[in-house]
C-alpha cells in the first residue's frame, strides 16, 4: 500500500510478489462503493468540499474513482501506491480528473486539501512515524481503520493470524487505541462513524452466518461500542484535521 521509508522487504514483499493480489483479486473493489459513500457523507455533513484529493495507498483506485463521481463537478484526484499490481488495476478506470501513480507518496513534496488513508495504518510497521510524516501534507484527512482487537479475537487469536496472512495486518486496534494514536500524533478528530464488517452487509450464505448476523446486528443496535469490543471486525471511518 505505502512505504514509510523504513519498511523492509519482509513487510513490503506481499504487495510486490503477487501474494496480496492472489489473496485479494479485486484489491478492495468489492467494498469501494460503500466506503466512498461513507466518506462523501462525512464530508457533506461537515461542510468540507475538497478542491483536490490524494489517496495514499489507493489499491485498486476504486474508492477514489467512486468518491470523485459523487461530486457535482469532479475534483482533481490522484492515487498513489507502491504496488505496481494495484496501480495496473487502478489505471483500468483512469480518467482526466482521476489519475494513479506507482510511486511512494511520502517521498514526494506534495500537499493536498484532503488525504485519504483508507485501510493503510494497520499495514505500516511504524505507524507513529508514518502519521508524523503525513500530518503536514493535507488540510483534512479521512482514515479508515479496522478494529480487529476484540473479546472474540483475544479468545480466538487465529482470527488475527488469518488477517495477518491474508491481508497483511501488522497491528490490531480498538476504538480507544485509534483515538489515542491520532491524538498523540496531533490530529484533531472532527467526526467519525463505525462501519460494519462484510458479514453484516451481505446476505448470509449459511444458517451459522445468518445467526451471527442477527446477533451482531441486534447487539450493534443496542450498544455500538460494546458490540465492536465484543465481536470485532468493525472499523472506524474518521474525518480529521
């Protein structure tokens, strides 16, 4: 997705050697529409109309493209990713207003109105150093950060190991940990919302999945925070400056 400059080949190699693409053929395309919708709603709600957007670790580029489609007039939008495989996918839908670059954003001297950091921090070995580097680069930021650490994942640690192997997660967060991390790094959280896991947004394929979905959705309707802590796999979409 991105490089901190200190990242070793051990951590980067899955994005270059085909491992990540093999495990995730669409490179996030299947979730792009709803993520773009949540980002757009946060921007609209807080009256933030960006003139330029950069997506750091853009993957397939689908989130950036779908987000740009929602504006009355497309804005200047650029996506950066260190993976050539990801950028090859992204360039399939490149346009005059939305372009993609197989480059490391952090080594470029760029500043933007809005920086998207969607499902990136959990992949970065030194996320505090990473946050300090991006803080001067934009007026506003949107983070999407999974909350993998939960009662369920602690009781079943193989869940976190699966995330590590399948999608390269190096870190596991709770809501509070995310808030502390951003505050420690001098970000101000303007607004945020929970986003639901894939299981809760798609039709259940088995009776077991259906039961899980019913229980998760019921607990989420009663207490969102406790549901996220108990079940895990929720994420936070955060608007910050």
